[in-house]
């Protein structure tokens, strides 16, 4: 105990010494400290503190603002000297001692603290990319400051440090202390984890995972300049990302595969022992989370340019290029199985409460899955080739159900719907949905017995009828997904058929149709769904046919819709209180006209449905009277044995609406992505004490 007290007192004295150095630096507002005064500058990274939380606590936001505004030369020198220390450590390379490793980590922590405040000020944003205004050419080894901007030097050194033996990678067994200095840190053979492009597995000490995490957090901080631009300006090139993803980064390929493999190989359950996460610390989880964030940000950089890349063109983003070039089935299996394992982790149910570890970075995983499917079509086709896609579908639907009323999860809702829209553009997705849904994940849904298509329809019905009002822009996408899969749905259960019919009944009321100039689009989508099922999957969908016959008045009302909207009162607020009515507001600045109603009313695709009613309604009424039927199961049995061959109009061609990225969705996604990074990095609060412009931060 006495020894513990002594160590604690010793550390407290060192912390107080570090704080005095900060106060001393900020207090010299009229004095420029010489860059050659190593005794002074070494106080900030010579091992006086040993964790990033202490750095953030001891270097306050007020200290940094004071230093930046009142003593800019000293602020500039502090950043330069920190980069210089990183540079000299990289030169030392594999021969770094433990004390040198501590210095490197403290420099990394200090730069993580300072850089957001550089980005915050418009006057300082060009600092890392401009010619150096102080004489440090002799200090920075191998790079003349006048030739390379400080940003490039910093990124290059961080990239090197991510592959430094005994610091961020495990040194090979045949490398001893005598040969360590000749060891090359550029080797592709030192990818962090077994998986894509690497077949060897090495046991990694927790300290190495911790070192990787801290360096990646600084890399992510360097990329975060985008946060400090308002949305109209957020699309301008990010020079940090442009350099890091270019061919100037000699570690691009091993870093890409390292990040990807670390994510997909991670198993939160470890040895599978209950409450294992309570007893043991998991440094790998922190590394996986920041790896997912860094990879997500990198893959979004210049994503538009990926649409036109070909075999001969030079890629502008080598990370997206490497992703697009993955083609081996064993690599696809590794990636997909890893993502399935992690996405399904929060859905796990155990007899012992909280006995299994639950991860919290599923949103980052969804973004990565979306990017992988978008950039690598071979991976997308592999996902859809088997029923494994359903193991991705179920957790997505779970997240959508759980998040539908949370205004803070609107971004997650958009990403989930966009992924399903991307998948639904392929025929195989609709076909796979016919597999029976046997796994019972706890969701707030009606009890049903059916397939995965029934599950999807019930989740979408719940989102539309009981979701947050901010989800209204997603209604078109949601119904488009059902339209895309409808020609392949072999059998719907009664519950999902009734819910689908309820949507049409709600959306086709005159008060709703005349409330907004685009509301009628939803009716067109729903009619297309019914037409697709009638034309292509009539034989197995007796439940839907029965629902159509029961609610035939809805179709008759649509065919006789009045064209004079003056007799229709427009809603001024949400109707109903049972959660089952529509939640779209009317547009008070817009008024419907008779010509507008006539323009789209004549295009309503009612011919197939009206023909079905014309044929089946008399038959059903006759059998009900003749056999005195009152049980709907007998009527459904009759419909199952019926046929409409030769009685319906000529089948229309199947129209698949694919996800098409555009400038607006790119801006939205960038805001969502950086908002997610911001919220995930609050301990320590890397960006919380600066002024963010990309999105609004509400401080409690």
C-alpha cells in the first residue's frame, strides 16, 4: 500500500509539473520562446503524463484559445516541435525504447488535442499546408519544410508509425535486437490481422492495440477539417484525405487490409464465457471502432470519382480502388461472415442478464457494408447469391424498428433504408425473401407466421404509421423497396397483406391526396405493388387477393375520385391518435386544382386490379351464398385453387428502381458520417469544445 501511495504521489507531482508548463507557455503572451530551447519544449511530451484523458484535462480549451490568439508563434512552434519528435522517432524506427515510445504517444495525444482548434479558425486552416514561417528545416529529418507541407510530413510519419515493430506491429520471431535496426517497416507482410490478403495469425499484446488506437484517433482528427465547413462548403476537397489516399502513401494497401481485417475478424464474445467483458478489459474493441470510423471516412472521400474508374485510369483514392479489386470468394466469405457476426451481436439473447458483450458501433458497420456493396459489385452479387443476405436483413430491420421514434437516430434510419434500396435493385434479393422467417428477434411487431418478406413489410408498415415525423421523406424509398421485391413474393401471410392494404386505404383518402402535391406518388407505388403480385405471383398470394376483395371499395373510390378539390378539406395537422393514421402534413402554400387532379388521376394503374375484382368478386359472392360460407379460411382456400389465366391484361414488364447516388445524398451522408464520428468520440471529447459548422451541436 505504501508503494502504491508513493507511485500515486509521484505521478501527481509530474501532472502538476505538466500543468505548470502549460500555464507558463500560455502566460508568455509577449515572449516568443526559442525553437532550440529543447529543455522547455520537452516538458510537454517527456513522459510527465501517460494517458490521453490527462492531456485533455490539463490542456484546457481556454488555454489553447489563449495560446492561438495571443501567442500564435508559440502555438505554431508547439505543433512543429511535436511533429519533429514524431519524425525523429520514425527515423529511430524499430530501435525505439520504451521511453521514446512514451514520447511518441504523448506527441500524438497533444496533436489530437490541438489540431481541432487549428481547424476551428479560418485564419489557421491553411497553416499545415503553407510554407513554414519558422526555421525548422534542420529539425525535420528527411523532409525540407520548404518543399513539403507540414500536413504531408505528419501524415507520412503517422502512416509509418502504424507499422513500427514492437510499437504497432509484432516483430517477427526471427528478428532479434541486433537485426532490428535493419528491419523494414514498409513490408506488406505485417498486416495487423489474418484475413483479406494475409494468411498468418499473430497474437497481439494489448499495448500494441492501444498504440494503434491512439495513432488512428490522430489520423481521424487530421481528416476532420470537413466538420468546420458549413454544408454548402463541405464538398470542397479535403487535402488531408486526398494525400493520405493517394499513391504518396506507401502503406495504403497494408493499412487498408489491416483496418478491414481487424474489423471483420473481431469477436466480441472472446472465449464465450459469461460476463467475460466485465472481468477483462478489451483493448481490441476500441481499435475496431476507430478502425471502422477511419475506413468509413476514407471510403467516402471522392466517392463520386469511383463511378467512372476503369482498368487503365489512375485511381484518386487507392483505398476505394483496393476495395473494388477484391474478388476471391474466400475473402468475400471472411468479410460477410465478420459483418454478420458483429451486426447480429446486439440482437443476442441469453438466460443470464447482460452476460454477453454488446457492441455499440453498428452504425459504422452498416455504412461500411453499404460502401462495400456500392464499390464492389462482385461482393454485392456474392451477398445475394445465398441466404446469408437474410442475416444482414434481420439486424437492419431490428435497428429500424428500435430507432423509428428516436429523432437522434434519423440518420441510422436513412442508412438502413438506403442499404435495402440498394439490395432490392437486384432480383436475387426478392427471391431470397421467400425463405421462412424462423428466428424470433424481439421486435415491436404483430405476431405472424410467414417469410422474410412479411417481416420486411410489417417493419415498413410500423415505420410509416408509428414512426417519427422526420421519417416522412423516406416513405418513397420504403415503398420503392416493396415495389422492387413484389414480382418475386410467392406467398404473403394474412397479417402483412392486411397491413399493405391498410397503407393503400390510408394514402388513398381524398383529404390525404389533396394535402400535398406529391402525396399521390405513394398511391402509385402501392398500386404497382398489387399489380406486380397479381400479374406474376397470383397463385400463392390468396391472402392478398382476399384482402383486395374485402377492401374493394378502396379501389372503386380511387377510380371515382372527385376532380374538384374545392370540396375536400385539407388537413392542417396530424390526424388521429391511434398511431395508425397518416402523419404527413399538408402544404399550406400550395392549393390543388382540377387540372392537377385530372393530370394524374387518369394515369392510375387500376386496370389489372379492377379486372381481378370483376372476375373474382361474383365468384366469391356466389360460393358464399351457395355454401353458406362465413369462415375466411374457406374463402382463401377457394382463391388458392382459382386462376386468372387469360383473363388479365398482358403482363407489364418488371421495372426495377435502383439506388442512384446524387449530390444531395452525398452532402447528407457526409454530415451524418461526421456527426456519428463526433458522437462516438466524447471520451476524450476531441471536438466537443470547438465550434462545429457542418452540423448543429446542442449542448446540454
